[in-house]
């Protein structure tokens, strides 16, 4: 059933002359939407409970700041799934035509704003968390003296404010929201109008810049953390919790990149070309992006040292064990290289071993301890 409505008597959010739209209440998507939404809500609820318990047990400031950011991310993902899932599932369950239920576009605009807000907030929070970890690892003393729990909460609120301000721009005349096929949701309106494609491009660029910032700062932080692990600075402060936080942050960044980049690039390409959305790809990439809210909570639920110890209790997940393992591998490589070098020299210049300057390696002589091991034992 295709609905064509006179644009002169219809609000822009239902006007078929601007964006391709087909009302299709017979789509068999209710099971997928209900399953994904329910699973995502339960996952975020479990993650939130785990975060609260961890926050109460945390004594150091740095992990508690990170837990506040994770809490903001979990709340954002939970509310995003709750709002968008409620609209989509109710449409499929009741098969209501939005043009009859909401002739003034209030619900459509609200859902469009919700998708933009709950889409940008996790990406901006990921960039903010990457920035906080970058400062905490590279400038730990400045970070510890200036960072407070109240300041961390203020940063989360600021991220929400920025995302909310961008989502409200269509209400000020910059951009608009439009109902999308199969008629169960509203999103960016892609028209030749300058305000519409500019707003779509702004949404895409903010998301892509946030992801790029996260990738850049997390890469620098990981490199710095690895240097500190095997450097002299390891004696000054423990880095166990920072390694755990960086692992979780990298996984969150990876999930966001895989889930959101296809949609953001697709929107940017469509905005630059000033054409209509390809409905098939728009639905596909929107579903990709939705999985970001579902997978995020499992990063903290699963990738914690306490959980890893339960999965493999025989393994030592401490920093000393990891450093010792890397040092052992490096020593074995050096020993093999010296053995190979000594063999080559003996073949090229045969002489009495007692007079040779190249002493054959002794299998019973242990190699000198690694600087990392010395630091861990001291």
C-alpha cells in the first residue's frame, strides 16, 4: 500500500515529494525489533548493576572516573533502545498509520531527535573517554589534581547537552525530520534544500570526527602505556587498572567504528550528492548502528580481570605476569639470534674455540634478566 499525499496539505515530515517513503505495515520485522530491543535493554541493565557494584568497591580515583563515563554510556544506550524500540514495536504491533495518529508531526520529530541524540551521545562519550584516558596516562599528576567526580559528571552532562543541541536544530529551522520506510520510524530528511543536506552532513561529520578522535588518542595512549610498562616509570605507579580500562575503551571504540561508520559514511555521501536515501542501505546501516547499543554493555560485563580469572583461573592476569611473558619471549628471540650468529661465525672462520673471540652459547647459562623483570621483582 503506497500513500501519496498532497504536499500542500501535509506537514513536511509526511510529504512524499521530498523523501522516498512507502507505508508497509505488513513488514515482518516485529520479531527482530522486539528481540533486539529486549536483549539490549537486559544487557544494559546488567551492565549498570555491575558498574554500581564496581564503583562502590573502587578506592582509586582514576577507575571511578572511568566508571562514571561508562555509567553515562550505559544509561544513554539503555534509553536509546527504550525510546526507539517503543516506537518501532508499537507500530508493528498496532499497524498504525502515523499520518493519521500524528498529523502535526510531534511524534515523528521526537523520534528523529531521539535517534540523533542517542546516536551522537555514545560517539561523543567515546571521544571524551579517550581524551580523559590520554590525559590520565600522559599527564597523570595534572589529571589527578584537577579531575573530580563532580567534574566528570559535568563532562557527561556536557556531552548530552551538545548532542541534544544538535538534535534540536531542526526545530530552529536548520534541517528537518521525515518518516522513513516502512513507516515505523523517523530520521533525517534528505532533500535538495540546503538546510536539510547541511544538517545531515553535520550529523555525519560530528560522528566521524568523534570516532577519528577516539582512534587517534587511544592509539597514543596504548603506545605510551606499553612504554611505561617496560620503562623506569613503572616503579612510580601501578598501571594494572589503566591496562584494564584501555582494553575496555579500545573494544568500545572498535564496536562504535564497525557499527556506526557505514551509516555515517552513507549519510555523508548522500548529503554531498544531494540525493534521496537509498531505503535498502539506510535500513541496513541503521540496524548496524543499533547493535552498538546492544554490544557496548557486554564489554564491561565480560572484559574485566575478575571475569577473566573465572573463565581461566589457571592464568595469571596480573601486570607482572604479562611483562614476564613478553620478556621471556624477547629473551628467547635474543638467545636464538646469538646462537644463529655464533654458528655462522664458526662456519665462516673455523678456529680453536679457546682462541676464538666468539664464545659458543652455553645452554646452562641463563640470560640476563629483563629490565621489566627487575622492576617487577623490586
